[in-house]
C-alpha cells in the first residue's frame, strides 16, 4: 500500500532536509517575475530559484556575469510577492561575495531585507568558505552550488561537464562535505557525472539538487524558460522541454497581427 505524501503548507529549509530523510524528491524551478512565479508556486513547485540566469533569459546577456545586485533584488522582490508556498532562494550575483566576506554579508543582508527572499545561493567551495560562514553567522540560510559554476565561465572557458577527472571529482566531494559541515542547507550540483552526483548525495544529509547531474540526487532544477520551450537554441542533454511555447507564442502573435491588419479584431462582440 502506498503512503500518501505530506502536503506542506509552506516550504522551509527544514522541510527540504525532512524531504530528503523521507526519500521525497524536491522540485525546483527558476522564476524572475510576479506572473510566472505565481503560476510556478500554484503548480506546487517546492523551491523557486531567482537565478542569476535572469542575465541570460531576461536581459539577453551571453553570461550571468553582468547582472547586478540591484537587479537581482528587483527580480526577487517580484517573485516573493507572488508566492504562498514555495521557498524562494536568490542567487548572489558575480562580484558580490567572492573576495570579501564582509561584502558577501552586506550583499546577502540587502537581498533578505529588500526582496524578502528566504535564502541565498553562492557558487563555489573552499575558496568562499569564509563568505559562507559570515552569512550563516548572521542567520541567513545558504544553498551551495558546485560542479559547473557559470559565474566562473571565463576561468574554465567552457560549459562542458565538470569533475570527470578523479582529482576534480575528489575536490568536489570534499567541498560538498565542507559545505554541509559549514551549515549550508542544500547544494546544487550542475553538469557532473551521474555516478559522482549520487555518491555526493549519499555522503551528506542535506539535499542535493541536480541540473544535469542524473537521477541519483534528491531533487531537480531547471530554468523555467528552457523547460517551457520559450528558448529554442539551447539544447543540452539534461533539458526536457514540457511545452513548445516558442512555436505556440509565435503562432498566436502572428495570428493577432493578421487579425489586426484584416480588421477582424476587434469584432462586434469585443467592443463597447
């Protein structure tokens, strides 16, 4: 006989740890604005990530590096106003935490106070240990991010799969344990071998959320615009498109243009 899953009225960082302990998978999607966040939250997604991927999908930049802290706060504020259930995690953007723990704390405090977000996410391992510690000491929940770290794209020079070699894999495993011991409530693993991701998930008690990290982790995250098919030029192996909104929206807008040009819209029932 199957056991009914608990209905969580509000997702917290403790909820996610409990979900891992019970073997319940965690769903996570990005959102950057009120309207989309309202839909995502209403559909039952557990975690909404206000990702610095807004730099790509909302602003059209090639990388995540250009987005600013003010812009992240704007997007996060819009999302927080929309949600009733999901945990809202906000990315600290490039340049706001890497070199100075005091700056990292100031950035995290601004996000929490000005956006109302519930937690922050930082990319990296031992090199940002001091920044994570200072943020956690202020009572701000931190989600880690290892593997492919897009903010370091110019260091790696490619978006290829990370940690395929033993040395880098061991470093990733060590960083994951360090993040858990340091107090992070969860870790995103991006674009690493599935076997390695499962090994990490099995070695820590906090949830491991994967993107391109296989099915042996505790949850999955995708960029909303990718999984809805609004973007169409990005085709990594890990991406499943649940809709093709690019085609549907193009067709609908094209039909609107035709109806306006032909004077079919508005018709007699669509005016006062």
